[in-house]
C-alpha cells in the first residue's frame, strides 16, 4: 500500500505556546486552608470561621502577614501604617485577639438600635403613666445634678479616649472592638442628655442646665472630672484602654451606675432611671469582656508576658490612686437622695472587689491602695 499523499488544500499546522507552571512565591505558600475546598487566609478560632472573623480579620493588611513590600502609606514623621511602638506592651502575635462579643458593623447598628428603641418606649410609657409625679424634690435634684454630671464623664470617655484609641492598635480586630466601645459611650451620653430634656419638660422646676455647673465647679465631682481629663491625655492607646476600662470604670463608673443609681432608684419611686442606666452598665459589661480578653493575651504571652505585667503594674500605680481619690470625693452624693439603701463604704468595697476580680483574671497583683 502506498503512503497517503498530502492534501494540497490543507492548511499548514500551527504551533501554540505551552503553559509553563512556575513555583511562584505566593503560590508556593501554605495557608491554614490550603488543602480545603473553601479558601481562607487566616486560622479561625474554631473549626470554621465566623461571619465576624470573615468581615473583620485582616481588613487592614499587615506587613508581618501579607504586605511583603511594607506599609503602602505612612505619616509625615516617618512611621507607616499601624506602628507597634504606639504602646509599651508587646505581643508575639497581635492577630490572636478575637472580640468575645463578635462585634462588627451590622451588630453595632442592630444592638444600639434595639437599646434606643427600648429606652424610648420606657420614656414614652413613663410620660403616659405620669411616673415622675411621685418623685420627691430631693430625688429630682439628685437626678438633675449628679446623673446630669455623669453624662459629661461618659461623653468625654467616648469622644476623647476611645475614639482616639480606636485608630492606634496594630490590628483591625482590636480597633474594631475599641470603636464599638466608643459608640457605646457616645450613645449612652446622648441617652442621658435626651433624658435630661424629657425631665425638664415633665417636672416643674427641673433645671436641665444645672449639670454643667456641677461638672465644672462642684467639689464633689472635681476628682472624677480630673480623672477623665487625664485619661483623655494618655498617649499610649493600651494604657488609655487599661486605665479606663479596668481601673476607672471599676472604681468609679460601676460604683456610680450600679452601686448607687441601680440600688436606690426604686426606693425613691423611680423605675425609669435604672432602665436607662442599666443599658449603660450592660454596654460596659460587654466592653469589659473584650478588654479582659485582650489583656489576658498580653499578660500570658509566652515571650512578653512577664514584661507586660511589669508595665501594667506601673500603670496601676499611676491610675489607681487617681480613681480611688475620685471615688472617695463622690461620697457626699450618697446622702443626697431622701431614701438610701446601702452606705458608701459598702458600695465602694463592692467596686474594689470588681477591680480585684479583673486583676486576678489578668494574673496581676492588686495594688496596696485597694486595701486601704
């Protein structure tokens, strides 16, 4: 059989470049989910990543993890991105932090909307029931002066401590939790301001502007004011967070909100104020949760834990005496309401026990000032 002859009408064959697979650096790296059908670039805290982790983790890239070329932006004085030197504390891995509340944009809007809605319902019901008619003049004066003054503390912490600190931490996970903390404080301060306006319209003779003079000049409140203003001047973001949520809030905030307002309101015929103040106390309990989780990681860090505990002990020595003084200067307001349930000494001891519990959870020795 003869060989087939080529078809003169056939087109000449074409050559195509063959793909060449190279061991590129990015493609050769192994990630936590390299063998998984669902890709992820971080290690979830549990078997599967939560929505909170998916929308929060590594939103701000870090040269230590992804930006091999370094920070893509910087500041005029040199440092770029989120310098770890903005706090005296150190961590082997700042990215290990997870907010136990799992707060992100959607949750903060939803949770705060629910709180505002509930508070507004309580205020509307109080007006319909003429609930303020049973208030004694002494209790109305206590609310206009002392609860009104506390509004300034909440606003100052929210705007000038947490809003400032929420940009400074080295990971988006930490900054996100601090930003939520700021929103809590600002919303609660606004709640107190709107409550003040409601009472000005509902109670004859209620002075809705008295709180400003109390905050600025009343000797009873000057320790709290000085403490808050010094917190706003703290340059180390972790120090500001620790001194506020661990020290000031336990010794002064919880003392005033929980061990005074929440204890004596009912005795004075007031069921509206504790519902309002209770929302602020619930906010703080959530904020204390992420704060304890963060500082627990730092005090138990395998490499830096011992040094971190020394730094925190120094911060305690600085801030505890200031907050103890502020708390003790508030003692006279325990006698302002007509009906009282517990003395200041008992309230203050309960507040100090809360701080002792927080410090024990962080493996930090309590300062001597708590035993005096």
